[in-house]
C-alpha cells in the first residue's frame, strides 16, 4: 500500500483510493489546497480482482480509524457487486457515488450517454493507457495467445480513451491498444471529472 500526502501538515481526513487514480487525486488536492486530506492507495492490480477490494478497503479502514477524524473511500463499486457498499455500511464510512472510475471521470450523465450511444465500448484512462500491456494484454493472457482477442472482444466496436491529460505519449499508447484489440479508436478529454467535483465539495 502506498501513502501519498498532498502537502506537509496535519491530516484530519483520509482518502482511501485505487492506485490507478492516485496521480489525479493528488493533483486535485494540490489545485484546491486541500492540505487536510491524506491519500492512501491500495494496489492498482485489484482492478483485475475486484472481489478482493472490499476486504482490502475494510482492512485499511480498521488500521486507520484512530488516526483520522474522517475517512472517505474513493472507490466506486468497481465490480464488487455491492459487496463494497456492505462493508462500508458496516464500518460507517462513505464512498464516492458511481459504478466505476470510467463513469466518474466522464461524469454520470455523460457516461450514460456514451453507453447509450454505443454499448460495445471498451474504456481506457490515462493510467490504463500507460499500463495496458501489463494489466490488459498480459493480464488476460493475450501476449501468449493473441487469437483470444477475437473471443474476448467480439462484442466491442470501439476503444474510448477517457483522457485526464493532454499527454501525447498516453494517447499513442491508447491508439496502440486499440490497434491490438482491433477496435475503432476514439478519445474524449474528461479532465478529473466527478472526482474533482466531489473532493471540492468536502
């Protein structure tokens, strides 16, 4: 687990989040001078094992409860099928509302429109574009058997890169990912999306 502080000083609020959005969360805290918040990240590989997220979050809450006045979880449901919410209700801790980080970066209404427009959409963020080969290509075993691409992605028609930045390196990686998956490439610049709105309102 990784601990990241936005600034030095007294931290009264703990933000528990996925390592896949750590860079964006820390940037939001700096932009808004939210020096009273501390970020602690769980491993990004939990992205591929969502059934492990509730227990990992629960453990971090229990380890941290006596150190902070308030704990907020910046995970969406993230494929836990409501199990994360059950843990948080038992622990008395709130989380950001949403199904997954794609919805939160795009914004709730915008994401609904995206899905309504084209159901067969595979999403990447800045983090996933950077780490596509490790988390997706190798994670799904496509490096050893590329023919599985057709089976795994038969119902997808496009790769939509939800970009948090204007980094050309990330865009190239996202375009390469689309080529590997044989999907049409599209990009939408989201910035920090609902994460910024939520954190700014605390």
